[in-house]
C-alpha cells in the first residue's frame, strides 16, 4: 500500500512539474513576443523619422543649389535723348 502512494505521488509530481514548465514557457514566449512587437513599432517610428529627415535635407540641398536670380541692368532706351536736339 505504501508503494502505491509513492508511485501516485511521483506521477502527480511529474505532471505538476510538466504543467509548471509549460506555463513558464508560454509566459516567457508571450512576453518575448510583446517585446518584439514593441521593438518593431519603435523601428518603424525611427524609419519614418529617418525618411522625414532625408526629405528635409534633400529640400534644403535643392534650395541651396538653386540659382539665385541676378538682377539685370535696366535696358537702355533707344531713340531721342532729352539733351540732343
């Protein structure tokens, strides 16, 4: 009788240990998944910011490289001058 109780105890201990291991692994994997999703969200936000900054830099370069308009001298009038006559 004593032997039967010991074997039942061992079976229960093994089943309980496996359940605890299963719960631990599930908890660990879901926590890692949440962390990975958070990391992907941060990565997407940083990529979006990089694209914005690259667009700003390109716009500033284009503005700096654009030729500035040079004022042309006023055209000379043809015809009679006021002093000649």
